[in-house]
């Protein structure tokens, strides 16, 4: 009887281990660009597909790429495959992935907060939804007469300065920064803080720099689908871990993104609750 129980246990354990091994080997497809074939299923690879290391994929040309994610290994961008020969996912990851790492060290002092803003709001910055970012009132107080202004050239000529703050919020929307430029982003934008709004009018350009960057307004329908794949994949994790993974994905594939703007957008789209 004991032997029968032992055999039953071993068989059940074997099946459980096999199922776990199969599950742990699964990658989820976040994004597909170009024409990539799932060879075993004889169909195009699609966003949201689950694939394993032994699944062969066929890229139609060198510009095609996919982004996949694994709960332990993280995200991988596979691109630059030189021909349309079928290759297993494991081979693709080993041969055509260039991993990059970013520092996510937390900062707390006023100097470090300003430095963090400067680091995020530079180069190319992805602006999401209504473009609102919320400044930490412990380090930047926007009670009147304090103000944040944007300076940029909407057209050739004198730079245009406008107030973009209300209470602790700053708007970086296209309508706010480029009201007369249609869909065109025509210049970099400088964001400055003034303790007194009058100084921003009398001495423009003398404020404390918050950021200097190219705003980037992306296809939010496409981005939302990509973020939902990530959120679904990490459904058992707490929201901070999900947001961290989404933020890392956006920064790697689109541009810098400010945390409060990202969190606001994720909540508005109900990607996170």
C-alpha cells in the first residue's frame, strides 16, 4: 500500500514538474514589427503570443524585430536577423540580442530630485495622455507667485514663453507647448521654475532649469496594447513592479518618460488599478 502511494506521488510529481518546466520556458510577445512567421503554427507571429525556446521563427527581412518577455529573464529585443532561415527562439536570443541596463537607484534630497528631473526631461521625452506631470511639493513649491514656464520656438523668430503650471501640475501636452503648430513638433522645449512669475516676464531665461528636451507624442493605441501585454504577464506582481517594467520598456524603445505622467496615463487607461 505504501509503495502504491509512493508511486502515485512520484507520477503526480513528475507531471507537475513537467508542467512547471513547460510554463517556466514560456516567453510572451510584447511587440512585433514586420513580417515574422511562427513556423510550427504556420502563421504570422502576433502580439500576445506565447512561445518557447524551441519554437522556430522566420524573419522576412533584416529590419523586422520582436520584443519578448520572460518572468525571470526580463525583456529581449531581437533584431538584425540577416535572412529568412527558420531559427529557434533560443538561438535568436543568443545571437541577436543586445541587452542594455539602466540605473533605477532612488533619490530623495532636493538636489537629487532636481537632478533626477534634469536626467529624465532631456533628449527625447515621451509625453502621454494629457501631458500632465506632478512635481513633488516637498522640493518644488508652486504656490503663487511661483510658476513653471516653457520656452520654445513655435516658428522662426523670437522664442515664445508661456506659463504651463497650475498648482503642483505642469502640462506638457502638444496643445500647450505647440498650440499653433498642428501636429508638428517644431523645436526643443526648455522648462524653467521661477519663485516669482514677474521675474519670468522681466528676465526670461533666468529661471532654474527643470528640463530641456524634444517632446515625443507616440501612437498611444499601439503603446497601450504593448503595456497591456506586460501588465498581463506580470498580473501576479504588485503594481510598482509592473510600472517599473513598463517604464523600462518605454525608455528602451521610445524615449525617456516621467514617472507621474506615466502613472497618470496607466491609471486613466486602466492598465493598472
